C-alpha cells in the first residue's frame, strides 16, 4: 500500500527524521504515496471512520464508542478567528484510538507505526506554566491554556462514557497533541487520518501539500486540477500522495510538504516548532494578536449603541474587535513591512470606532476617510499596539536575541526555550516595526 520513490530515503537531520532526495528529482515526481486500504480492504491509514467501524481492527473500541454515543459528547468544531477551525470531535476520536493502540502494545494493529511515534510533543498544550511564561507577553499563552482546557474537557467526556476502560489522562493528552501535530484532515474522504510514513516529512512553506487521488492516478502537465472534484465511494479507492514542488529537488536536499501554519507562533501552538532562521533570510514568519476592545470600552453608551445598531453589521466589522497583525507576505515573497502588516479588517474596525453618531455614515470603511477620522483611527490602532508591546517590557529585543543564541547552542535540551525566545523576538520586532511606521505616517500627515 506504500509507494516511495527510489530516489528518496529517510534520514535524521537537524529537524529530526525526514525525507531526503538521494538523486535529483523533477517537479511533480512522486515522493511518497500511501493507499488508505490494502488489496484485502484492511486499513493502512488510522482514520476517524475506522474508530467507528465495528467490523475493523478497532472493533472492540468501536462498539464502545458507538454504544455510548461518545463522539456526540465531544466539543465539535472550534472556530478560530484567524486560523483554521479545529474539529475537536475528530481529533479526540483519533486521539482515543491512538492512546488505545499504545496501551495494547504487541497486540496493537498499528504497532509498527505507534512504536515509531515520539513520546515527547512540543506543541504548546504540552508545556507547563513555567515554560509558557517564557513567551512573555504573547497571547499564545492564553491560546495554549484554552487548548489545555479543551483537551481536559474531551478527556472527561471520554472517561464519563468509557469509565475504567478509558486511557489515562496523560496518555490521552499526548495522543491529542500527536494527532494535531501529525494527522491530516481529508475532506474528500470526510475523515481525519494518521498516515504512516507521510507524517515523517517535515513542513516547509514553499513545499507542495499532500493530495487525495484515485488509486493508480498518474499526474501530467494537462491534468493539474483533475482531482479537485473527484468523489470517492469509500476510502479503499483513494491514495494520499506527496509530490516534488516547484523547481524540483536536488540530490542531498531534504524533502518537505506544506502542512503547518506559516507563522512561527501558529506552528509552535499546533506542531511544536518555529521557523528558526527564516526571519533573518527576509521571510515573514511573525504574527501578533491585537485588540481594539479598550477603544470600544472608552466610548459612551450612545456611541456604543450607534455602532451596534448602524455600523458593525452594515460594514461587516468583526465584533470581537480582535485581529492578527502579521508580516507573512506569502510563499516566495519577502516579509511585509510597517503599516502593510495591519489587516484591512482592523482598519475597518478602527474607522468604525472613530465615527461620530452626529455625522453621516461613509459609503465604505475599507477606503481612507476624511483626515480627522483617519487620525482618530490611526491613534486607536497605535494605542492598541503600544498596549500590546508593553506586555513584553521585561526584556529588550537585544537581550532576547542573546538568550536565543545561547538556547540554540544548547541544543535539544533548550529547544522549548529557544522556540519561545524566537517567537518573542518576532512579535516584539513586528510590533515595533508597525508602530514606527504608523507614527512616521502620522508625522508626515501633520506636516502635509
């Protein structure tokens, strides 16, 4: 059920075990392909569908899951304002199966795969409070704690349903983190899956994504989009394939696929790594959660009513007033700079907060308004960014950079500290860059 190019092999490098090209490979060549099921219709991939299959290798667990309606007790899809929605029901279901396979030991159906999985996962839900504090003022601390609370909730639902047969909390917690770091969401097959072998390839932002294809599919230059609308009657018809990306791959280089968040903070939250060195090479890898709630709270009751009744809905303003500032410019593009890092929806919200109930509404909040309103909107954003920057006041960027170098030199023992410092440096630098640019623009505007 596995097709691996003879031009590749697995090797251990600075990012752990990964795929390496041992010969030059052309764009579009298959690196690795995994069938979902073998010729006897036995599962190769561990999927959420299989966890509920009472005739499969997980039938004992499946019968308990189905009898207790366990999946209906999980939290469902958790929406994120700037990330991908998290299907916690599927993540928890797959985590339960993975934890059970670990407990079964030699009797586990996926034993060969489970034995290879690292027992340490560095995503933020696995950090203790002291480790999280190394992130200093980052809102990632709050997101990590929310994630830990979600995992605890899902575990309690599991324990309530399965009683003494439930795995331990530590086992479930590890499994949930492993699923988020390694599992693939496969919309074409309506499942989430752990794909043995494919998850050994590390992530890079300029690599290809894995694709779900029909068995025996051969890609050529004329059918690049053929699989977009393929319908599968069952998982047995499908294979998941990773191909070489744009420009090909030279012998001796590592082979990647694109699966992680393109910011260091997002990658650390879900997958346990950051993009060390990418910032210095000119790539945008930083993002900061910022909020305009203080500006809203400072308004009088009449102004708030005006916004609620006439502005927020009419102009599609996000009512949480929380936004992500980011310098990610896109694949093969340099980092964004200054005010370009402020998303349009944040400007829209700031302009909304700067409006007066006494004045006529503008036609749009996406374009520059009159000078007075723009000055107020810019001030609202600047105040929010300076408040965010103040959360990092304990150390300077220069101190953080020195500490980061030491942590990187210390190797694996200090990897979490190094990751936290890398994120810290990026978030502070991003805030400083945008604040400086907005203040420069304000001075130019006054002189004009």
